[in-house]
C-alpha cells in the first residue's frame, strides 16, 4: 500500500497539515488543494489513488467537485463534513462518495478509513481473479479455495503455490519459479515439495489435479 497517492482537499491549513502528516507517516504520498478549482487541476496532474474531500470549500464546493470527477473517474472519495451537514452527507453518498468522516475527527480514524476504502477499491481484476480446474476453484480476492462444495483451508504458502500453478494454465512450473511465487527465493527448493505434499493432503479428491512433472516441477491440469 506504500506510495499510494492521496489528494487532500481542505481549505483549513491546520487540518490539511495534520492529515498530511499522519498519512505521510503511514507511507502515503500526499498533495494538498485549498479550494475546489485547485483540487480539480491537481486531480488531473497528480492522479491520486484516493481523494479526501472537505465539502465546504471556496471556488467550487465538494459536491460539485465530486460531480465533475465522477463524470470520468471512479477514484475513491472520502468526504469530510461538518457534523450538522446531514443533507450534504446524503447528497455526497448519492453522488458517489465512498465514505465520509465528520468533523471534528481523529486523524487516526481518517487514516484507518483511507486504508479501508483503498482495500475495498482494489482493481476489479484482482478482486475477481478466479481460477478453475475441474472441481477445484480458487478465488484470489476472497482468498478461498474449494474442491466441489468443500472449502479447503490452506496456509498462505500453500495458497500462493496453488494460485501460481493455476495461473500458469497447465504449464509446469519449476520449484524455483514456485519459490519466487512464495517470495522466498533463497529458501531450499525442497520446501516446495513439502508445501505441495501438504497441499495435496488438504485438497482431498482434488489432489490429483496437482501433478508432478519429472525433471521440471509441478503443474495443474486445466
Ligand atoms: Ca472547509
């Protein structure tokens, strides 16, 4: 998540400053706009992954900003509203804001919301990354593996190995490649054999899908 870009739209410098400080401390890259017009310009040049948007702004208010951005972008927007502005909040959500925070807020809470919204808005492709080989199914977004109706609980390493094998679409992967998929390139290749052995045990009737390819490694038949 480090390096994701947050556009802070806020006309009160003190608040913008605090938000920027907390977000930067969490590894985010921030940019600040003090009014709606500047926000629109920065939105185009900075290309943020998320917008933290104060509603009451000079030049162009937060609702109008949202309306214009939404015409061409699905970027996550978290609105910051005064406690009394219930109507703004409802309008904002109708216009396509992803979440809202009421003032006064704790910066920690805002950071938590930012992370949650970013998590939910990960690219569709990743969330819907699914593989199937016969009765065996893997849903990468939900981190879930099933064999027929049966859910198969796997360790993170077993999951990564199975995912790499399914993504290879029938091509055999070497132990080295599977270690790369595990992010454990410096570990003994026999670790892979141990993971595959456990994986097969857990997969039950779907275990036969994970084939050993002599002299190469492993493959999952499509
Ligand atoms: Ca304001």
